[in-house]
C-alpha cells in the first residue's frame, strides 16, 4: 500500500490525544482523517493541540457515511469499549481498543464474536508488551536461562494512579474495577511472559486506605470543605496533590468542555465518591502450579513496576523505570546485570512500537499479537479478582470463563 493510512480516533481525551494523536500525527504514512467524540469542544481542542485539521463527528454512524477508513482507535472510557467496538466492527473497520478489551467477560466475548463474524481485526493496546525491559525478560525466560519458572511477582507503584480518584476511573460502573482497568496490563504480561498457561484460581484484597476524606493531608479551616475540584479548592495552595489544569489542558478540560458533558477531570481525589481501590494485592495460580502475585499502589510519587521471576536455574529481577534486569544463578556464580538504553515515547518507548504494530496490521504487513482473546483472558482475571475482593473468597476462573 503506497498511500497514507486513513485512521480515526474515537474518544479524544488524554490517551486519544496525548498518545495516539501525538504518535499518529508525527508519522508521514498516516492521516488522522477524523476524530469522533460526543464532546465537540474536547474533540476540537484535541485537533488544536495536535495541529491537525481532521473531520469531526459526534457519532460513528455519522462518521461512516462520509469517511473511508483503514482502522479506528478506541480510547473512550472502559465502559464504552463494548459499544464503540461493536459499532466500529459492524461498520467494517479494523480496531485497536486501548486496554482493557471490556469491563466484563460477557461484553468481551461479544466483541470477539462480532470480529469473527465481520472478519475484522481487533488489537488490544497492551503497550507493556512493547517495553524493552519486558521484551528482554521474555527472551530470557524463553531461552531457558531461568529454567522452569514456578513463582513470579510484580510490584507496581503508580504516581498517576492518584488521578484515577479524580475521574471516571474511580468508579466500578465505568471500569469493572481497577483489577480490570489497571491490572489487565499486568495480568496480560504474566500470561504472555509465562507462555499463556491456563489460569485456575485467584484471590485479592484491595481497599481505599488513604485517598478518602480521612486521608486529607491538611487540616480544614473553619470547616471549609476541600474540593470539589482542584481549580476551585480553598486549599489549592497547600495541597500536595493538587492538579491545576494548564492553559493547554483547558482546551479540552476547561469550563467550555465541562458545559457539554459535566466531565471535570480534576475533582478532589479525597472527597470524591469512589468504589475502586487505591491499593491492593492479588495472588493467582496457573494450572501448571506457577504462582504469581501482583501488588499495586496508587499512593505516593514513585512509579515503577518491579518484577521477580523465579525459575529452578536462576532468578530474574527487573525494574522498568531503571530499565534494569539482574539474573542471579541458583547455585551462585556470576550475577548478570543488563541495562537497556532509554527510548523516547510514552511508557518507556512502548507506545510508539504499539502504534507502529497497528499500522503494520492495517497495511497487511503484520498480524495482531495482542489479540482480543488475550484481552478477554486479562479481563477475566480482573473480573475474578474483583469478585474475590468484593465477595471475600477465592474465585475459580471456571466460574466466569
Ligand atoms: N494503554 C495504556 O497504557 C493506557 C493508559 C491510560 C488509559 N488507557 C485507556 O485509554 C482509554 C481512555 O482513557 P483516558 O484516560 O484517555 O480517558 P479520558 O477521560 O481522558 O478520555 C476519554 C474520552 O472519551 C470520550 N468519550 C466518552 N464517551 C464516549 C463514547 N461513547 N464514544 C466516544 N468517546 C467517548 C470522552 O469525551 C473523552 O474525550 C481507557 O480505556 C483507558 O483504560 C490506556
């Protein structure tokens, strides 16, 4: 194909603009032909930030009447993925759905069925698979250097996770829970690193321990409440968690955009209603008796994913932020340390490769490696982990898959 790919972005918020919009508008083999978002102010703000002049649509049906597209990228909130993907597939487009596939297994299965019926591709935005450290870790596991892997962990600290409590991400109804919204990345990485063994049972504990009213990091003056959002908060000068919108952010998230849909991006993370967690722990067992644990904390300024993979020949430990892997042989001997060079682009260089892969799929030069089936497995693990925490019990994957 020697013409430019024609792509549309559906959902022109943070990820649609800051990741996919930026990356696609920087390529000379792709044209962002259209943007689609129910909020016209945010959509036009996105185009202004990106410096592009696409066509604008508030519905996909309307877009399909005027546009011939090679593919669409879905970056709407998680709870909208099902409807957006079903419509996009029905309209005949190949689709990249940013993670997660869907907010529950039933919706995920429907997307898979629809894609099969219409013969279109679904790729999931599992960008971590494209992270240099995790790609090397997978090579190390596959090469047999660690021997037979029986135990693994990932401890994730995420500074940006605090902002979940300011937005739709804080609500189960919009996400299916953070074990889906956030951890679908991490479940997918475990599945992928370990060669997709069958998951058997899962248990999790998770709660809001800090980002609630009792956790406010300052004393209230004369009972003046904190919030409701950072820009209008009485305590904005002293709050260490304030998120004041910049002039650039105002294009998409300022009062004009709020007038359209009421979506305020920087609600007080302490005072909002929420039913998702700010920290949690999850354990999972696969059928080959491999056990993994996942720790996630959205409190504090540290951001890293710290992996330990234990095999019967060696232990590998990795830090994504330090781009380091250390391998310690079982019976002593030389400890190997690998430092991977810094790469430009979001998520440690993973986002540009994700976008490049999608473009290759649209050109027929590659097939999807992070498939809808992989997305379904990660969603199922997240749904089971949410069931476990809410019902205080271990959940067998057979119950939902
Ligand atoms: N892969 C990653 O690393 C990663 C990182 C962050 C977010 N995400 C995912 O990206 C998606 C978007 O997250 P975000 O932080 O950009 O959200 P956001 O709130 O910043 O943007 C969402 C946009 O979707 C629009 N929207 C709402 N309903 C819609 C609908 N029915 N159809 C089309 N658009 C609609 C909103 O108006 C908004 O512009 C989520 O699914 C999230 O889980 C992935």
